[in-house]
């Protein structure tokens, strides 16, 4: 049978189209790859803020001392760490070093933080400086109740009551509280489930859930407090905790995590911080018989070591094993 004639021009056009399509696909893939790389270098929003702050200070120091930003020599880095050591803790210095290492990676140059002599120097810094982090103090359930009782029955008071009760019973970090959206909550007869899309220990957006139970006393129930606040904002999406203007005018602007810290200090005392919400949860839960797994299921810690660090039971007479030896 006679085969139909092939049009060479048609074949040429098809190949050209395929080549152009291939180029567009390559450009798209390269663009996506660049976005992934950029996200990997930048890290989380909190990491970006810390990095920006650290590099701004480092840049000022380099300019003042006539050093280039990169590459920095190990000798110059020793000088910079010594400068930081006058006002910074060992753990803060470590964060600054991580930022400098990241800056050098971004410029594709070797980081002086890997220098062997510099590592020996840092061992000396750790030995000389106080390595123990200042821990946020815990509060008692009685103190929390007193703080709740002092809040007014206004939109601001209703919001603040919900923040304090949810922050404590959910063992939340302040950044997690501030980032909550209305649609992250599921309330039913069994209690409350909160979905977290990101947290300090979950930078990759894996879904994490926390459960909160109904309290026996309605005035201190986190779920009841949330329901009252949801009735105030009256919407099904958007930020959960928002700013309130003068005259108790509720806005749709998300509350900052720093404001959560201010709220804790206002209601519980200046010695406390937002981190006291988590520390107090661990301490009270452990004192009431909760095991480490139950506590970790709420705090989302990965190891029991961190739970022990958060447990603030320091009364050596009350919490002492010497009276449990059977003598």
C-alpha cells in the first residue's frame, strides 16, 4: 500500500515547538529550584529576623574595625566574639556564629567558624562564661486564677483571658499563639483540637495537633474562653488573636508575639515571660502526676531531657526522694 507523503515542514515545526516547550519547562524547573534554595537559605520567619538582626550588628562592627564582611579570618572572628562576650550570653554568641556561618555559605566562601583553633577558643568562652540559660519562672494555678479574675468583661479582657488560658493549657510558645488562625480550631463535645502548621520544632510545615480538655470550673475553662472570643470576632477565618483599638474597636490585624509577652508580664508580674506559660504547664502537669509522654504530646518536645529542663519544681524539701527510701 502506498504510504502518504510526509510534510517535512510539519516535522520541523513540531520539533521547534517541542524545543521551545522544553526550554520553558527547564526555565520553570530552574525557577522552582531557585525558590527552594532561597527558602532553605532563609529558614523560618523567626530565623530570618534573628539573622537580619545579627548581620546588621556584625556589619556595623566590621565597618568600625575595617574588616570585610566575607571572608572573615579566624583571628578577626575571635575579636568579634570577644566583643560580643562583653554583653552577650554564651548561647546568644552561638546564635550569632550560626548567622555568620550562614552569611559565608550564602557568599560561597569558607566560614571561619570551622577553624580548629577557633573551636578551641570557643571551648574557653564556654568555660569562662555562664553557660546556664536564664529560665523563665513558673507561676502557680492560684496565680493564674488571680490574673484571670482581674480581667474586665470587655473585648480586650475576653481576648486576654483566652490567650492566657489557651497558652497555659496548650503549652504554647508565644509565636504559635500569635500565628493561630480561626480555622485551626476544632471544638466539639470531646474538647478542643488545635492544628499547628509551623512551630519552632516544626519548620517544614508538617501538621501537628494539640488537644485541650474542658475545665471543671467554667470561669477558668480555655474552651469556654475561646468560644466567648470567637463570638466577639464573629468570623470563620483569618487571625485568631487580633489587635483592639481605643474604644474597644476590634480590628483584623494579627496580634504580635511580643504583645503576648507584654500581656503575661502585665497580668502575672514583670519577672514572668510568655515562656512561663510552657514552663508552668510542664511543672503543674508533672506535679499532678502526668508522665513525660503526656507532657511531650502537648509541648511537642522530642526528648525527655527538654521536659526535665522545663520542670521548675525546685522546692528541695517538698520534691525530694530521700523521704521515699523506706527507712
